[in-house]
């Protein structure tokens, strides 16, 4: 198939491109490199060195004899987006091209507006591009489990049957997003569902949990193909942060009570899930929702695992409970249904000691690249003006 990956230079988009190319699909990647620009502006960097967008595509094509096509463009620029659609004529579009971090969206008004504009307007442009230039194309959209929040009932896969005053209906599952980023994803889901209904577009909305892992089988083939390893407080996940803290002798920072529970998924399963979604194409006008997780953990669960594995590696760790910068329930029920991708054939890579040991090992190997200013939280949901990093003169590591 001809598959266009929007956001194909990102943490997930790049390994996805490699995976689908290796499977024999004709793949094109579209990206404006906004994340790289954020890093340059604010002094951020991936723990693992990554090559430029151009060089990593060139290396893959050279190494495999395949041909990933590269487009530089922005989804909020309709002319750039539609040029790629018209040139490549995709049969499936995988949409990663969004500002992906909740803390980023809560820094201040400017970052909240950027998040909502980039994500909502960008997705609207994608929907119009499909309608105008690829009406039979299947849109595979990366949503987030954060759309649901933490309700005191089981989280169904997108829809719930409601009985009310003697009548019943199947309706979208109620959304309780926890940041301007998560809100933007809710708006995306509503816009996509609306366009499926009125234009007959076919789409799969993948409500993805927290992704972990530093590599896929394809990205591990050559150092030039590496994807990002984010450990900072804006883009890094708790597992990444804990592994880096263990490797650098910093206490593991457990936010709040540490009982906040979320769904998780290995990056190897992410790329497989998207392939499964593409292969099981929905009917014209159908809007599907899959919950893309494989297991659930609390912050304390993750920290305990990292401390235990670190100990087997001869690394002594300790933990600090720090004030939670987020506004969220810290003691809550969490049970998310996630059967649809399993039914399609997903065989999960579950979080085991070997995976955590590999991540801690990478953090040890690249510890000289760790910038301690980037780790402790500076973005607080309760304020409207925040900083991106700790002041340079503040010592974070003892």
C-alpha cells in the first residue's frame, strides 16, 4: 500500500515508517521538524543521539534498498499538505503530526494556543485533504487514553451503551481530558467522527497509552536509524525519567502520592498496532476507536520496578515524593478495555526486567548527555506562566 506518515520524523513516526517500509509498503514521511526546533530553542536533546531527518531517511534507503519518500511541510499549511497528497496519492494516512506533550500545553497561553491550533487545525486540514484528494483513503489517527480521564467506571473502547428514561443508545464514551493537549485530542476525535458521518471518510482513532522503549527491531539495525529517548519533564515519560535518574544518582521523582494509574504500551507494539489497523480497513463512513494499551501501572509501580532492576545492576537508588505539578486524581479506579487490537492479532511485548535493564543501560551509556536542568518539573497546571527548565545555576544532582 501507499502509506503517508504525518509526523514521520518523531519518536513514533520514524520507527513506524521503518516498520512499514520493511514490510514492503510504499512509505512517505511528512514533517515540519517542529520538535527539533523546540530542542534548539530551549536547549533540549534526545538522550540517544539522532541523525537529521534527511540523513536518517537516506541511511535507511541506502541500507535496505527501499525508498522512503520525504516531504518537508506543516499540516497547518494546507498547500504544503495537499501537495504531498496529490504527489503521493496515499491509500492510508497515519497521523502523528501533532504537539504531543501535556506539560508543553500547560506552560502558558502561547503554548496552549500553539497546541490547540497545531493539533485541531492540522487535523481539520488532513480531513479536507482526504475529502478532496484521497476520498477512499483510510485515516489512522493517534489519539490518547488521556481523552477519557479516570472515571469511576470501566473505560470502554470509544463508545458506551446508555440506558436513560426507558430508552437506550450507543454514544461516545464521556471525555474528561486533563490538559489543553488532551482537550485538543478530544476536539480531533469529534471532528473526525463528524467527517466520517457527513463525508463517508473511513477512520480508526487509536487512543494510545504511554509508550515506552528506546528502539524497534528496525531502528536497532543501525545507529543512524535511532529514534528519540526523551527524559525531560516536558516530553519524557515517568519510566524514561526514572531510568535516567537511576543511572545518574538522582532520587526518583514520584509525583504526588504516586498512585496515578495509566495504560502503557511498548513501542514495538505501537508500530504493530498501526499495521493491524491499516490491514483491517473500516467501511466508508465508519469511525472506529481502539484503546491502544497492553497493561496498566501506577507511578509507584513503575518506580518500584526501576529501583528493583537497578539494584540487580549494582545501582543504589532512592525516591523522593514531590508535589504533583498536575491537577489530577491521585487515588482512583482505572480499568480500560483493550480487546480490539488483541482480537486482530496483537501479541504484546509486556514490560519486563530486561526492557527496563536495557533502558537503564542506555542511560548509563549516555549519562554524559543528561542535562539535569531538564528533569525536575517546572510546569505547574495551577499557574498560567511557567518556565521550561530549571535555572542553570540550580544544582539538581548532588
